[in-house]
């Protein structure tokens, strides 16, 4: 069993046994809920893939740090230090996690994760200047914002739609 131990922050001393997939954030619905104002509601995800433990940032505002380096996605090893918001975690494996089988490198590639190269070509992990093909990035950004900001975006979209409707009416009538 792998454990995340809180080394610094509001929940100092707490231990969280890891399931196959765990989210870290301020929301109570997270597998690892932490009261930290510098943490997003759903900040990071720690999950198991085969014999490897991985961590990924969920497009959080303040990021996820592994051993002092900001990451988007990385392979975890025994003793890694994770910082999310102002909370510091330490990762501890026991014998059942087979730490000797965990890759030492933090370079996560698509083949190791079972992702096809075609799917990867549409993602931000493609390594190049790939074109975004959806509005996933804006949905992810809006999920990290407060309710007032989302209402302003919704109001703007409604006003745009109403303006477009009247413009079409003017063009059709003339």
C-alpha cells in the first residue's frame, strides 16, 4: 500500500492510503481533501498504472510540484516530495508496491501509458505545437474559477447569442 503523508500544512501528520485513483483538492468529494486556500478545488490526481504510480496536475491555478519541480504529469518513486498549494506531502511505498519496479525517470511517454500516437497528436502532451481541437482547455480553466466569473461568462455567451439572433433577423428582413 502506498501512503501520502502530510509533512507541512493545515493537515500536518495526516496519512492518506492511496487507492487506484485519488484526487487532491479543497473539495470534500476528493479522495484527499485538504483545507488549503492556495489549492484548487481539484488540483491533482495520483493514480496507479500497472506497477507505476503517476501524478498529474488537473490544470490547477497554482500547479503541482514534484521534488521542487513544477510538473504536468510524472512517475512517482518512494520518498518523493509533492507540493500542492502550501501543503507538502511525502510518498511512502511498502513492499507490496514493488518500488524496484517503479521507473526512476519522470519522463512519462505515451507508449508506457497505453496512449495511441493519434490521440496524443491532439493533446497538449504531443511535444510540439499541436492544435487544440476542442474547448477542453476553457472548460478546465472555468472549473477552477469562482461562481461569479462563470456567471459573467454565461451572461456574455447569452448576449452574444441574442445579438447574433437579431443580426440574422435584420439580414433576413432586408
